C-alpha cells in the first residue's frame, strides 16, 4: 500500500499548500481520502484524476471536501470526458465517474452548495455518490474500509483502509477520544491530526494538540505515527518533540508529497 500526502494543512492552506487529502494506492486501485481545498491540483502531480477509483470523505467540513467542486468540473467538461471528439481527444462512451462515499446528508449539502450558482447536481452528476453511516464496511477493489465515529463539531468518521500491504488508520478531525484508541489498536500507520498549539480554551473540544496525538498513538500501540492537519505557522520542531515525548518514540510530520509504504520498505526485504 502506498500513501501519498496531497494536503496536510488545517482549515486554511499553508503557503503553496492544500487542505486534507491523501492518495492511497494498492495493486493499481486508487482511493482518495478527503478532498479539501487545493487537493485537486496536488492530485494531478501524482495520478490522473480519471484513474481514481473512489473518493472517501471523512466529514463535511470545507477543508475536507471543497475540491470536489473543481474535480466535478474536470469530470464534466474535460475534452476527453466528452461523447464526441473534441480538442484533439477521441470521444468516449464511458467517461470516468468515480465512486464517492460521504457521510449521511452529503447529497443535500452538495446540492445546496452548487445550487448557489445554479448547478445543483454538479457533484452527483460527476461522481457516483453513496452516503455511509458509521458501522458500514466497504470492500473497494483490493482494500477493505471501516469507519469509526469520532467527536468533532460535525458528524465525523475516522477511516481505516486495510489491504494486502497493511493497515492505515486516519483520525480525520477529532478531540481526544477512546473510540480512536480502540479503532487504531496496533495499526501499521496512524495518520492523526495535531491541529492545536494548546487545547481549546472555550466551548467544546474538536481537535488535538501534538501531545494528545502522540498519546493516542502510544495508547493504541500504533506501529508508526504521522501527525497531520497542522499549519505551517506552527513550529514543526516543537510539534515533533511534543508528539514524540507522548508517543515515546519517533514521530513523523506529514508534508505534501510525502509517501509512506506499507509494509515499510525496510520490512520488504525481510531484514
Ligand atoms: Zn479539518
Ligand atoms: Zn473538521
């Protein structure tokens, strides 16, 4: 399994960066986990967008789904997606229409969003949308996908992708919680948010500090820990050391273009 970070910014992009998006590839199958603002452009550096088999959305916050809009325009209007020859491309009777899995209520929200400029079914025309609801398990090509609801400001699901190469657990956005510790138990790679320089001072909690991300990884027994969803305005050395102290081991910081391979390359040779 090959995991490529397309975007690791929080709700506002790093300079030159993108919000949440992770490309997961296994045996030729491609899954895009989250599609936040900036992700579509980053995806194009790594894989042809018509060759993405499915997109999974963890929750309906803009920084996790907003680039479904330009992605839908590409699938609708790119010359090679047209039924008749145009722009130097032959016509096609079978334009790409990737599957799209998003939490319950997604269809209504997507229609509401695109109806603001009079194109209500933009996203559902471009993608084959299915809404999921927590306990669902999916088999997508060579991988199995499971969801675990985690506490955040809107209904949010941590996502597990398990394939022949190993098991990835993605926290999505969440406050400290036991569900994620159990869900990520002994996972091969825990990709976990570490948004905050300190816990929220008021209101309900919705995110983790690097130390809380490290603590979650340690308690879950995650074999490898990568923190993400932090701003380039946060001191990365500080974040790494806070997370590492709590994890009691080395912690990696997600960066755009980073690739993680499961099993770890070092293990492939059997050394
Ligand atoms: Zn977010
Ligand atoms: Zn969020």
